C-alpha cells in the first residue's frame, strides 16, 4: 500500500468539504489491503481531519 499516494488523492477529494465517501475511498485503495493497512489509513485520515461519509448520507 502506498499510503502517501492514497492520502494525496484523498486530500484532493476532501479539500472542499472535508469529507470523502466510502465509495471514493474504496476507489483509491488496492484490493489487497489488509486490516493493518486499513487501520493505518483511517488513522491518517483522522490526523488530516478528513471525515469518512456514507455514500447514501445526505449532504
């Protein structure tokens, strides 16, 4: 997993609203991510102040 590349793209997506949808995040991540990689990614998102939003949540 290249966390820096994923986070750079996540920052671009979230720069206007501070959120990224689960669908958008899934699109950035490789299919072979393990539980530790996912935990690291979520920690990095929180550290950046990026919130994860359900795809069907209202704006």
